[in-house]
C-alpha cells in the first residue's frame, strides 16, 4: 500500500481511539517517524497532508531536512548527545528527548544564539530499562523546574518509550504512570508546561491514546519496515 493510504488508515485509527476514550480526534497529533526512510517518503507523506515528522539521528536528519525543504515541522525523538545540541537546535522545532540538565542548557544556549524559542519535552524512563534513555521518574520534578527556567526553551510535556511487551495492553500502566506524573508536575510549573504526553508507537498507540497521549510517534505503520543495512 502507498504511504498516503497507510497514513489515512493510521489517522482514522487515531480518531477512533480518541473518540473511544471520550476525546476529540484533534487532541491527538501524529508524529510520522521517518528515520531510515528517504526524503521522497517524507515528501509523499507531506503531500498527503502530514506535517509533523520525527527523526532519531541528527546527521541523517540534516541531509533529509535540507532535501525535503520547507513545510514539515521536525521533532527530534532519539537520544541526543550534548555535543550534537548545536546542530539539533538549528534543525528541529521540538526536542522530545531532553533527559538531563546539561543537554537542556546546551540547547538553551544555542537557541539563544539563533534568536529562537525551542520546544522541548522531558524524556522519562518510566519502565526503568537500563538500555533506554530518559531521566528516572523521581528525578523528573527537579529537572522540569530547572528546564522551565531556561528562557530560550519552551517546556511543553513528557515523553516515554515503554518496554516492548508484544501486547499493547501491557504498556498501558506505563502510559498511565506518565500521565499521572505530568499531572503531578503540572501543579508547580507554568501553565502549559505539561500539556503534551508523547507516548505510543506503531504497535501500541491506541493504548497510549486511551491513557491520554497527545502526540503519538508512528513510523512502520506509515512508511513500512526499516532497512538498517
């Protein structure tokens, strides 16, 4: 099937999942994850009406963003090293994977030099997996307080990647924990600082929507299997 067809199917399923959880479809936005897929795939999705795109690797994104040209809004969703913060702040509209203050400060400095405000989400490792990035849930409040003070960053929520369970329902407690954490943190932060929950991918985004996701990150269901060769 074509990218446009896949996109229409995913969008319809997002709308159904939102309605089933008593929410409006427009309260959930799709981030099409285009990592390892070329600029032509992004252009096909863009032509079909998709605006938000997610990338995991700064260098890959650099060339792709230049080739695609204006139109998309780009979100960085992978692990970001502090030494890549400068380039990431130039390329992306939102960094979803801020997990430490050193990185936040590096992004803030660069955004200030560029004269722009950079959107950020805090990545929280709710599942506690050693191989995954993200701050520990118990450290999120302190990090959020510090990031909210940085004048060139706009904190707008939390992101997580649950363990891979196979059964989407098993991920729901992870998503629920992120929602509850955001609600708790929101009491002590500026308005809107916890308005977004980025959670859910191709295999479990409907479960994430049921637990309050406002951003879902879907790649394979739109662009097909990735070729890592």
